């Protein structure tokens, strides 16, 4: 099988290029994209990419696989390449490339930092821990599972246009995770920080984030909830 | 919180609500005009101008004109801040964006004043 990989070494290359590597795949197995990438690296050890847990938990190997963002370690080859087709791997779009498939995620983390991703509670801490009813805990389902792989934000046109101003789907999903948490008392402060024309309102409901989230989460719905909370507070 | 001084209401929520309310007004006005065409299949200039003689229709037209101007400004401002950034245009982006926005403000103001003159002038 032909694997086409985006190559760019800023120290040596004038501009990025695609490198085709022929890889022999076992016939009886549906390998994950990460396994195929490892086989390609055996052919050319200079290929650079991030990986760690290889089971969709760490979020290190987010990349653009045949046009869609995803985690290489949990994307089966059969779901992205038709028989006889080619596997095309590029770095996550919209972020500066450090080398090959490795991108600089600083701006992504900066946006995440903006939403204050920690519990704000101005009441005195109880002796053991802040308790929560099972019903209130359920409100966090579909929110807390985000692994910050950046597949969603880097597939969002609004994040491409304004990565320094629009928080992006990943950050906003986490913003709602804390807004929805009954143990958090910082809602007024949190919402005040989001009520500008960019942070939340740059979301156009394109829903690319929902389409590509490897964990099956729905940032667009969370953004809708944040918008409703802003309306509730501001009208 | 991102500081911005060129959008309509200085708040994302305000702009978002104005955009949606103005869209409802524009849709209602379009339906009203369409209904007039349906009810007057032989529309001529006399019939057309008589529709706008009543104060109710002139007032509705004025409200729609304001809605159109607000809607257009929010839309054009958004387009300019999406596509006319330093990522796309480099260092000259801010100058080009402000010029584009100033041009839009001028056009919107001309359309508003011209519209008021058409509906309420002699």
C-alpha cells in the first residue's frame, strides 16, 4: 500500500512536500493508521510524529487522515482507505508545523487556559470533599471525556480564521463542563469572560467538531448551552 | 474576554440577538411585500406607490430599513474580521480591514438616509 506523508523539516526543507512510502500490509488484519505509520517509519526512520498510549486516551497522535482529523491509533485502515486506495497523512490543519506530523499546539492550550479549566468555589471547603448527587454528576457526561487532542478545533474554520480570539470547540466544551458543574460557583465570572464577539459567538454551527471528535462528543451542543446561559444572564 | 470596539454592540450576545431579531423583521417584511404582489397580480406604479402611502406601511418600512442596516453591518463586520486578518493579509491587514469597515459604514449610512428620504420625503 502507498502511504503519502507530509514532510517538513524547517532546518533543511525550503517548503513542505508529500513523500510516498510503499508499505507491505498483512492481508488478514485491519491495522490501525498508527500501525501503518510505524511500518512507514521502518522504511524511513526520519518520519516524525507524536504517539504515546496507542489506545485513544492520551490524544497525542491527532492528525489529518485522508482529509479528516482523527487519532491514528484508533482509526482502522478500513474506515479511511478503500481497497487499492492510498493513505494520506498530514498534520492537524491550522497550527504551525514543528516537523512532519508534529504541530505546535501552544495557541490551542492558550485558548484552553482562558476558560479557567479548574473548579471555582468561593465557599469554605468541606472536611473531605465536595459532594455531588448522581443526577448532577450525570450533567457532566459527554463533557469530561474530552482528551484535548485538538482534532475538533483544528477542523473548525472559525478556529482557522481566528485562532487567537475564538476559543474553539475543545475549549468551549470544557468551558461548559465547568459551567454545568453544580460544585462550581464561578458562573457569572465565567460567562462574563465569554460575552465578546469572538470567544463563543464565532461558532457558526458548522459542526465539523462533532463530525471528527474521536470520543464521539458534541461541542456544538455545549456551545449552544453556553449561548443559552449567556442569553439567560444577559436579557 | 476579547476586546473589540468596531462591532455593533460591543458584546457578542448583543450582536447575536440583533442579528436574529433583524432577520425576523426582514423575513416578515419580505412576506408582506410578496403578499402584496400576490394580492395585486396586475401591479402597476400607481398600486405600488399606494401601498407605501399608509403610515403603517411607512413605519414598517422604516423599521425594516433599520433592521437591514444593523443586519448588514454585523454581517460585513463579521466577514471582515474572519477573512481580513493578519493570517491572510499580513501586516497590512489592520489598515485594509479598517478601510473596508469604514467603507461599509459609509454605504450603510447612505442607504439608511436615502431610504428614509424615499419613504418619508415628499
